[in-house]
């Protein structure tokens, strides 16, 4: 176990993981890593664990060992007017989303500290991911969900056998107050251990492209945890001398719930909460993102942008990813591809540039009927078989 010191990206204050997870200035803390001397590893650990030298824990056993190492696929049919698209297929993680990277670090740390139980506040992928990762290393897991969650959203979570607690009351406060609990290690969307694990997605991307990182990385953003992790990892790679420029980072949100986009467009320094509307991209509908301001800093420092898309564009993107790319992605991930199209139209990304689209989650566990098309099929008699095609 390495010593874990935290630092605030905004004011530079430090703390330890046991003391607090957020800085006294209000911003989230992240783990202080020393990347000096880091090189692309020759270690053979599976998936994300080849980057264990930049992580606060050693590789675990169990399903957490299988996180990361997802394919980065060049997909010319999804190119937009000469911009070259690559899909980072995070749906191929053990529970079908990038959350497994952060859960693996959080749960492994808790186990090493002798904790018996981990927890999370989530109604979707993160709950599933924490429950599975905890099961794989013999820890108990508590999942706090909003009281009014639809039953079918709990099916995949319940399969891994966590304790499920429906909580009445404000979801944002539940998020913050769970982090104060001492008996259970809560690994929420933007907590330091989760952010540490989620750095590995961009380490994989940059190692594949080395020595020239891609020009643009586009991802759907909710809490801002993943974007913060990507930004942090890129800064570490730059200070290790493995990249000499940080790719432009682009955050995409659903127009009905886009607090980060609003703050970006208004030139605000901080992200504040909004009154959300309904969107089909429910996994990313966070109206009060805990790492919103940190995400905003990442966009500005990398010379990127934030963009909002309508559900109709997301549906079209989801359809195109499947029909022209062969990717069955979660609706929230399709938001990012809709964003790519907008960004290209606006001239934010130039012809010839390489775009990495982070397809954050798999569509296989999501029940969607495409409202615009339905399922087309026809029935024939077996003797008519030679007439098909
Ligand atoms: C959690 C999640 C996101 C958003 O990630 P944040 O770190 O909360 O910004 C995007 N897509 C999917 C599929 C997710 O599960
Ligand atoms: Zn601070």
C-alpha cells in the first residue's frame, strides 16, 4: 500500500484520504501522484493494471483485475467530413462501463485497509460496478438509490447481491453526507480513489497513439469525475515528458440537463446547479455536478469546449453508431457522438484531426425501443427461403 496524499487542483491545499474527500475551499480533492520518471510500462498486468505505477494500490485479484484494457477502434464509417474517428469502447469493461476502473481502485484500497464494506450513491452503472467489484474480492457493498427509482433499473444491480437502500430526500445531500460516514468506504462519482482509477482510460489512449496524442477527446459528462480523471492523467503524462501537448477535451451533455455547458457558454468561473428537464440520457442527468467546476477548468485549460445536444440528435447518433459502426452503446454514450457532429459543424475540430470518442457504456443492459423506427421484420414459409436477400 502506498501512502495516499490528496491535493486540491484549485487552491493547492493538501489532506489525507482519511481526513476528507473534499477541500475546505469546497472543491474535490484528487490524489497527489508523482509522475516523474514514469515511462510506458513493460509490465504485463492485465487491463488498466499495467499502469499500477501511477495508481495508489497494487493490482487486485477478482473481477477488479479485469477492468480496463478496452479496445480503441478506428471506425472510418463514423468519420465526420474528414475528421478521423476512433471509438474507445468502454462498454467492454466487466460490468459494461468505464466505472469499473474507478471501482477497482476504490474497492481494492478499502480491502487493503481492512474495511469490510464499501458503498456508493448511484442509480445505475456505478452501483452495478461497485457491487460486482466488491463481490469479486469478498467485501460487502451498500448501494444508496433514490427512493423513487423504477424497479427495472435495480435488476442488474441486485444480481450482484448488494444491500440496496432507497433514500428519501435530496440526492445531492445524500452524495455529500455519505462521504462523511466512517464505517463504510463510499466510492462515489468524483471521489479521489475513483478518479485515480479512471485516469487509466486516457493512459491507454495515449500509449496507443504514442508519441503523438490525438487532437481531440470527446466524452459525455455528468458529475465531471471522468473528465477530471482524464485531465489529471494528461497533466501527469505531460510532466513525465510522454506527451508534449494536451489534447483538446470536449464535454457533451443533454440539452435538458446541461449545467456545465451553461457555465462554459456564459464564461462563468463556477458551475452551479440548474433545474433539470427530462432526457433519454438519464445516466448523465446530474443537475448539480460535484466536479462541475473542475471539469470546466479542464475544458478551458485544454482549449476544448462544452456542447449540448437534443434527444433527437442523440437518437440519431445511437442509431448511426449501431448501423454504421456496429457499436451498441448506452444512450448516454451516444450523446457524445451527437456532440462530435455538432463540434465538427461548428468548426471546433478540423478535417484531418483525430478524435477519440469515449463510448462510456454498453447498450446491452439498457432497454430501448427506438421510438422513431420500431423493429422491422417479416415472416416467410420455409420453402420461400431462396427468395430472401
Ligand atoms: C457515469 C457515466 C457517465 C458520466 O460520467 P461522470 O464521471 O459522472 O461525468 C457517462 N456515461 C455513462 C455510461 C456513465 O455510466
Ligand atoms: Zn481547495
